[in-house]
C-alpha cells in the first residue's frame, strides 16, 4: 500500500476549513457523530462545493479518497 499523497490537514485546507490540529479536533468534536444513514457528503454542514468535492474524491477514487474515508470514520466514532 502506498502512503497517502496528501495529509489530513491538507484535506481541511482543500475544503476551505482551518487546518491546524486544534481546529481539526474541534471540527470533529462539533460534528460527530455522523448518523449511520447519512453519507459524509450529505452532512448538513457542507457547502455545495465542499459536498461535491467529497463525492468526487470518493467516486473517482482520487488522491483524496483515503483521507475522505478517514474523515468519515472520525466523524462516526
């Protein structure tokens, strides 16, 4: 398995969110848990552009897909 191309903080930057460790932790604490029946991209807090990015990252198995999966897992704990 190859190492991720991007880091978790870079995903937050790509989404236009603060990308320091404290802000990432606060985001996860604020928005978790994401209900089991809700896809990450369908969560109500995303802008349309953010939701589109998340869908495309996973749908196209883009470089970002692994990090999007990590974010999804973090929000479901």
